[in-house]
């Protein structure tokens, strides 16, 4: 599903239904196979729509079930071939296909951020290019920059323009190899390419940008005691679900925070893998 861009089927279904004061119902209905290689089967129910999903783990099976029910909502039919006439389901189907007026599915801004983070690239940058029109009919143009690539988007609001620019960039880079050559990146050999491994990379800033986009809080706690090797220590707490706490150390407090932020980014990358 292209609609689930940057998100899991479970999170997409949960968000869409929560806006209407309801939640999907998941049930573990079967566990089969050898003890060391079990297969789980989940059933998910949304109003009168029921779908099944299987996987080698409970998480995988739930995602498979959620994707199946999302597919049913989109095509508007159940397993027996009858059409979905429920108004609430029709609204959900419409939002899955187009949550915004721009017809762009999902969250392209978050998807592009996650792509850059998982590939150890610097975060995308956004610039306001133009703003025109009457006060009640404004048209915004925003550009998205990754390395020397630039894509622009326009919209009736800054958010819509940013979404369009991010989506164009995501489409442009999604088929690119994870390790890109200088020619593909559009940089000269003598140019320094900032990467996740560079000492100059601002982990703290990158983590904050992701936190702002995904709407969770980041809190740093400096530890007064030095480590056994005499280094400064720091903890960073992410108000995600579940709450995460990551550790970092360095020659000074600033380096310890950067180390903690880097470990937090690695944690988020692992947790967001499909």
C-alpha cells in the first residue's frame, strides 16, 4: 500500500479509526508449526469488516491482518463480495487514499526523514521559495534539499507545499542505492559529504527534527558522576510508546548528549524497520 508510506499498516489503521472514536479489534486465533518456528494467525475486526493475517511473529501477523483490512476498506468489499455501505468505513477509505487535499498518501515528510536516517544521510532541508496571491488565496512554494538535489512543491498552505516537495524528493530517491556515488549525489569528489558517521553530524538537531515531526518529546539528563574511564555521561528520554531511554558518553557534556542522541536515532531506526 502506497498509502502507508513511512508507516506500518497497524499504525495507519489505528490513526484513521481513532479520529472517529473507535479502534480495530485484534485477536490471536491460532498458533501452529514447530516450537522454534511458530506461525501466528491474527484476526482484525473493523465494524462489519473482518480480515486475517499470518506471520512468523505476532507483530508480523498483526501487520498482515491490518494491511488486509485496509485493502478491503479501499476496494470497498468484503470476502463474500458484498460492498461496504457503512458511512464511517467510506470516510476511512477516503482518508486512506487522500488524507489531504493534495492527493498525496500518508506522511511524505516523515517518510523522507526516515529514509535519510536509515541510509545515514543528513536530514532533508526545506526553504521557503515564494509566497503570492491574495490574503485569502495564498499560494506557497517550498523547496526540499537533500545533498545537491532539489525538489519544489506548491500549495495553499506551507504544510501542503512542504508535503509535495518531500513527496517528490522521496519518489526521486527511493529507488537510489543505499550507498550512493558522488555522481548520483550530485557532489564533486572534493566536496565533503556529511554522513551519519561523521563527527560533524548534528545528532541532537536531527533527533529534535524527527521528534517535532513525529510529535514526541526529547529530554536530556546529564549524569553528575563520571564513567569508569572518566567520561561525561548522559541519558536521553523519548516520550514514544513505549518510552525509550538511551545512554551516551563523551569527553564533555555536549559530546555525551550527541552520543546519546546518536544511540536514540539507532534505536528509532531499529524500531521503525518493517
